[in-house]
C-alpha cells in the first residue's frame, strides 16, 4: 500500500452515501459491487473494503470439508447469484 497518509475530502448525500476517491478505489482494488465492513471506532468511522485481495489474505483461515467446494468457488457462485439478482432488478426498473 502506498497511502502515505494522503487524505481527501468527500461529501455525504442525504442518504449518507459518499464517493470513494478514484485513487483509493484503485489502491484498494474497489470495483462496482465491492462490499465493505463499516465499523465505529474511537477515532470515527472505519471503512474496510472486502476485495479479492482481502479475501486472499484470509486464505486458509477457515478449514474446508475434504472434497467440498473451496471458499473461492463458493464466493464466485455467490457473486454470480448477486449479479443475477442485480440484473433482474435492473430489468424490472427498465420495464
């Protein structure tokens, strides 16, 4: 990581949404549909992206059943299902 304590300013929408600056999205490999953990800390709000890189760091932390699907396979299936739901939702809104 090359953050070097660089900072940026963002604005909240009425719904509490923000746009993560492009340099941070690139640095943390945040793509459309990426998830994040949001946590209250003594210093404020901590936002931790859950990306392929993050998942890779956790490789081996959860034991899998012998002969079962790997976490990567389960995650890929989860993402496929998520995309199907999003596409169906988009199709309903376009109709």
